[in-house]
C-alpha cells in the first residue's frame, strides 16, 4: 500500500515538473525586438477607428468560434477516455484482489494475481494524471468567443474590452497549440510511462511492463498531437492582416540562369 502511494506521488510530481504549463504567460515579440506580456496584441487600441475596431472584433469572434467545436470535443473526449481508464484500472485491480482459488496452486495463482494487479494500478494512476491535467488545464479554445460576448454593450469602451479579451484568448489558444511540438510535452509522456513501467518491472510481469510502455506512449502521443493546432495559424493571420508584424527581412527564390538555375536572396 505504501509503495503504491509513493508511486502515485512520484508520477504526479514528475508529470507536473516536466510537462509545460498550459496557463503560462504569453509573450508577444514586437517589431522593434522588445516584448510584452499577453493582455492585448494591439499596441494602441484607443487610437483605432470604429471601422478598424469592428474588423478586428469580427475576425476574432469568427476564428475563435470556428475552432470551438474541435477544441471542445478534444477536451471532453479525452477527459472521458481517461476517466474510463481510471474506472477500468481500479475495477480490475479490485477484481484481482477479490478472486480466490482453492487447491495446491493457490499460492502460485495469488502471486500471479498480485503481479497483474500491479499493472492495473499503474494504468489507473496514469489515467488519473491524464484526467487531472485536462481538468486543471482545460483548453482555452473550448468556449470559442463566448468570453468576448460576455462583455455586453455597444459602447466603444465595451468594444475595446471585447478586443482585449478576444486577443488574450487567441494568444492562449496559440500558446496551447505550440505544446503539440514542445519537447517537454513528449518528454513528459515518455518519462511518465517509463516510470510506470519501471514499477511494473519491479512488482509485476515483464510482459505487462513492455505493453504499458508501448500503449502508454502511443496513447499519450496521440493525445498531444491530436490537440487543436489552428490557433497558431489564426494568430499569425491576425497579426499579418492587421499589421502587427513586419514582413520577412529577406526573401529567397530560385531563378533561371544560362547554365541552369541559381538561388537568389534579397534583403
């Protein structure tokens, strides 16, 4: 029992230390090379004309709502999946404990049940970690532009408040999308499953440990890569459309020459 508790604490600690926090600050790189915390992409929103302000609000509301359905399905689909994993793991572990056989082979069968139970306990713990992270760090795009619409009123002040909120949500969605390729997300997934498998190697069956590694890393990778990714493109489109970032300092192209082709770079 004590060993199981230590395992739970160790895996939770590892997952929290390695995986990137979804709620971490978003920093915007400005054209002059400086940076500012999230809270609005528009430098001087009060200086916008009514037409410019409405255009930005329309863009933000449409793009956030377009990604709402997938983000919500991903959020609650995976939460439900991991929750089922908890129920299954705990149920099978209890079943192993309650099963009794009589006869001379009772001691041997009891040892096998104990080793099988170890695998189910580890599976339940990993599912609990997955469920907990999803509930504590819910996807910011799951509600679309609802946070913008929650700010009522047609006054300019209300519109500016909606602009700030919409830009904050867009940045959060983009930041979350970056975790799909963040090495810490994948390292955390691999490390968590290796730690669980190590526990099974020590107290369970070797075949279960290898299965736990393969299935666990595979499912974790699908969870990470299937997360909504459109936030990065939406943020880039927003910044490009409304002139929040300059064009690239250089451009390259392949041009024909007398002897074939050459790479041309312009600054």
